[in-house]
């Protein structure tokens, strides 16, 4: 996989994680019965995808 393709893929995965987290927060706003472990898992996913994306960019 070319470097640019890898960057694009990692960015897309990260942006997808952000969108899913946003939807989860909106759900929490409307229905306070949303489990907080779902929110925690979502934040962890964002952190991991951001870390992977930054590594591809060469930022440790």
C-alpha cells in the first residue's frame, strides 16, 4: 500500500470513529440510559485511531 493510501485509510478510520462517537453522544443526550462504558470504549477507539494516524504522518 502506498504511503498516501495508508494516510488516507488511517484518516478515514479515525474520522469514522469520531462520527460514531458523535452519534453516541447525541444518543446519550436524548436518552440518559446510554451506558457509560460505551462512551469510554468510544473515546478509547478515537485515541487509538488518532495514534495510528499520527504514526503514519511521522508524529510519534
